């Protein structure tokens, strides 16, 4: 004779199925005991027993005087959609296209479809993108480049809601420290220290710096710059440091006076990235300065832009495509295992080119 499944088990499995298919979502109120009793022709005691099992497993939460709600247990298996969202700041930067190629190739090989959106480094655009993702609720994970990550972000609750829904999150390049989410990026502090150490090794002691104020990478690269100077028993001179924002980065001519004033007494300068270094070389040459004759320049990214510059810029390489592949691989691991440690930092050696001269007998 076929064994009949206990009625309370049938109800437990039905609710689990509704949670798995997202018909019942984290934070939503579960049907009342009376409603479930009528729906399944069960006694309230049987319904209460089933809910107790779900509560013990962390799938529902009882709130006294309010009812029972779907919980946000991380161990709950989310039904796969085979869709991944990719959120980046810019489409036209030299960093993202190779990084995107690495991401998409890896995800496609694993059978995933991708949807791509750009914030233009604006938090209002980021908010709209996240609202759309939450409304559609059809992605297994998101690979994100943080927007103005050095500043307080008003969209953190959207990310937390995604985490409550067990959507895997992985950041690349920069992240929001307030969120418990892994990041795949350059070790910004370490590579900045590497670049400044190179300048020190070439005899430079008056080393200026240009850093982005609105991105977390700028703060970390500044920290590496400071670390290198202090280890060399040199003081940090605020008068030789220039903080810029996203808009300044695209055209240093708009802040020409500040640039020249900050760097006049320097023999070398460490630049936030190749875009800044390229713009600085253009500005200095128009002002009659010789690079590296009067001012040596080191940077980060070792991009094609650094090769188009004359002189070619000494720079720490950014492993763009490799980083994209790693980000995608780690996100796939996070989807299968939320406890996977998905962070990874790269710290390449500097590529010596033509923008730095040796001084002082070095």
C-alpha cells in the first residue's frame, strides 16, 4: 500500500515551492493560519505545526501581533534564471570594454545571458537601474562597478534588498564598504605604492600627486602614495597634491591654474590613472614644460592611452580582461555557494617607459 505523506509535510513543501519560485518573496506576509486551514482543509493545529517547521529552518519569521512573514535565510535555494546583470560607470572608458569582454565571454560559456547598464558615475542613474532590476526580479547575480564610491551612497538599501532576495553581488574596481560583498580589483594602495617607489628609486624626492576625490580608488591610491613617502622618511606636502572629481578628470585644462600651482615645485608626479596622466602631459607641453625633462610622470593602467602619449607613460598595468574573467568566475561560484570568498586583488609590477627620468646620480 502506498505510504501517504503527512498533511503538514504537504503544506511545508508547498510553501517552500512558492518561496523557491519567488511567488512568496522575502519580507512578504504569509497567508494567515485561517487562510491556510481553508485552502488545504487542515486544522489550525496542523497549520501551526507546519509553520513551526518552516520557522525552525529560517524560512519564515513570526512577528507577534502582526503575523508570519517570509524570511531571508541565506541558505534558501533560489530558482535560477540564467540571467546576470552588469552595471558599470562608463561605456566609453578604456578600462571597461576589455573588462566587459572577459566578463561576457566567461558568463556566456557557462550558459548565462547578460544585461548591461551604465550609471555614468551618477547615483540617480544607479538608483533607476537597481529599481528596474528589483522590479523584474529576473537575475541570479550582479557584477557592479560602484558609483562615486568615496562618497556616502543613497542606494545601499537597494543593494541590501537584493541580498535579502539572495541575488549574488560582486563588485569590480571599487565597492561600497558598508556592504558585505566581495570585490575583484587592483590592490589600489599597493600599486600606487609601487609606482611612487619607482619614482623614489629614480632619485625623485619632490613627488606630487593627482587623485580622484569621489572614487574609493582615489583614496586608496592616495594611501599608497603616502605610505611610500613615509617609508622613505619624506613628509607629505599638501601643496603638492591635487584632488579632482570625475568632471575634472576628463579635461584638466578646466583647472589649469590649480594644476600648475600644485606641481611647479615637483620633479615628478604620480597620477591617478592614464587618462589623468595623458591630459597632464598635454597640458604641460602646451605650457612649455618638458616631460620628463622638467617633470616625470608615473601612472596606473598601462592602457593604450599611455602608449599613444608622447612620451609613452610609465605605468602599472591593469589586467582588464583577466580581471573581468575572474569577476565572472567568482560570481558564478557565489551563485552556487553564497559563502564563497569571492574577493581578489591584483598587484602587477610597473612597466617602465619614457615618462620618467633619473636624477641625482641614480
